[in-house]
C-alpha cells in the first residue's frame, strides 16, 4: 500500500512562533544538543534523588552519621519526621524538573506547542522511571551497584527483584503525598491566585481591558493558563509504574492507587469544566507517547517479577511468565505497526476519497485564513474602542 506523510495542521493558538523559520541544520543540532543535555541531566539528577531516597532508611543513616543517632535518642519524634520529609523533597524535585526539561526541549525547534509538550512528556516519563525506581533501588550503595551493573548488565533484573519489593511503603507515601498535595494546590488555585496577585501590581492596570490582559507571562484570573498536560502525564506515569510493579508483589498498593485515581479524576474533571480553557488539538501526540511508555513500564514490571521468582528458585512459575513477556512485546510491535503508523502516514486511497469529496463540493474558500498565520507583530492592527472611559483626576 502506498502511503503519504501525514502532517497535522497547526491551530492558530498552537504555533510556537520563536521556532518558526529555524533552519534545518539548527534543528538537527538542537535535537542532538537536547538529547545530550537530557542524558547529562539524568546522570547528575541521580545525586539529589539518591540523597532523598536514603532519608527513608534512618537506621542506615545512623551508621553513616553517628551524630544523628544521638539526636534521635534525645528527640524520638525526629525519626518519623525524617521519614516523612523524603516524599516531600522528592515531590519538590519532581516539580522543579519540568521547568528545566522544557527549556531543553525548546532547543529541538518544535513549531507546535503540542509537539513541544509531547517531547517534554517523553523526557519526564524517562526521568520518572529511571530516577524514581532505578535510582531508589540502588541508592543504598550507588557506586558499588553501578560497578556491578557495568560489569554485568543482566544484574539489573536481580537488583530490582531484591530491592523493589521492600520499598512498597516508600512508593505508597510518594503517591499519597503527590496526590493530596497536588490536588490541594490545584483545587485551591494557589499558583494562579499568586500569579493574579502579582499581575494586579505589575503592568498596565488603568482600564478593565488592561487588567484582564496577560503581561510578562503573568495571567489574571480572567485569562487562565492552559492545562500543563506533559507535567501531569509525567507524574501519572509514576502511578502506572507503581501499579504494574506492585500489583503482584504488594497487591494492597492497588487500593491506594485506586483511591488516588478517583481523587485526581474528580479534581481534574472539575478544573477542566470550570477553570481551564480549551486547548488546541495535538493530533494525539501525547497519547502515542503515553501508550509507548506504559508498555515499557509493563515490561519492567514483568522482568522484576521474573527476577524475584528466579531468586526464590521457583522452577515452575518462572518459565510460565516468559509467554507473558513475549505477548507484551508482540502487542507493542502490533500497536506501533498497525496503529501508530496510520497516525503518521495516510494511505493514498484515503487521500483519493478525500479529494473526490472536495471535488464534488467545489473549490474550498480559504479567505477566512488570510493574514491569520502571521506572527503577532506582523498582523494588521485593529483599533478597538475601550468601553470604559478614562477619567482624569
């Protein structure tokens, strides 16, 4: 079957004007630079994540920091406080990460904001899987474990099988803290209210029109920000990763995750109906990336379960999981070849049918698009009378 490349039509509000007109060479160099910086950041981001992960093991910290043991003996409440600080610190790191990765993704030269969001989501999802799971697993002896992995890469499965089953409580704490704190800030609109307060004191505010206009990325309540799909989906990948891994290792985790999904579903549904504006159609870019990452999470969970059963010397149960992994890989290939390919390439017979329909309806009139796809600075100026008269004191 002959296919043609499918190029998604950009909406007027979906254009990222700063990258329009960027040369092809600059985009290629920017893409390579973005990948390199992302990998470099992933390596160095291991240091703070490892430090935060070690806070949950207070007994190990007592051996490393003798002064801490004396402090805990004098103040017993300090040990549970340190254990609860770790999820909060990890949440702060997860909130800071999207801003850094967004600036890196801009180097790739995306001319659509939806493509930029899709690229950001892939990076965030990779960070969640690598940093939250793998780094947490080897944080007790990072250098020693890295040395073993470099010498024997297959030891990763054994490492995950040894460490992840004992950390179900830690991941439940992370999920609960992320859900309650995130939904609390979301429903109370803390960030938009703070931004609107700053907007009321910065920028032109003489008339009602000026007060309702965004100034220097400061949005008033009358002009709310768009929903940050990449950041929210990146956090959601953590939930799916925990669910896939611990659905068999610690089934009680599923009840906590179901409770969190109910809270997030009702909270975001309310926000979409009453607060967030309608965003341009991205053409399914985020959905395609999300499905690919979810299938990767399934494979990691299955490899972890195989490693755990192998360590327990379950000679009969371990081979039974091999067909499950094969089915997952085949399903991944089926999705990519059967469905993802259709979203990227349109068959010529569909193009022919579309051309016939347009021929029967007559020539389309594109006058309504005249001067629409121009940069804001080049668009013709339209003078509008301000309904609120200005008074002179």
